[in-house]
């Protein structure tokens, strides 16, 4: 992979990390104590498809989602 390709991949990772964070924030309830899992899942599916289209590996996206949403901290709305 060339340096420019690596830079492009890093930019994509940063952009998708921001999109995942935004999806989480948009899926929180008013009091920010719970997540609307259905809403979050729908947003994350769109993000995953777009990331794959842009050439990011599915494992990279999955890891970013897992990092952003620790399983032990989830409380369904």
C-alpha cells in the first residue's frame, strides 16, 4: 500500500469513527441514560454499507463500533 493510500485509509477511519459517534449520540434518549437500539442499529447498518463501499474492511468498522459501544454499558430503551 502506498503512503497516499495509507493516508486515505486513515482519513476514512477518522470519518467513520465520527459517524459512529454521531449515530450513538442521535440514538440516546433525552436523559442520555439509554440507547434506542433499533435506531442505532439502523444507523450503523447504513454506516457499515457505506464504509464497505468506500473500501474499508468490515473488521475495521466492527472494531470501531465495538470500541465506541462497550457491550457492558448498553441499556436498551
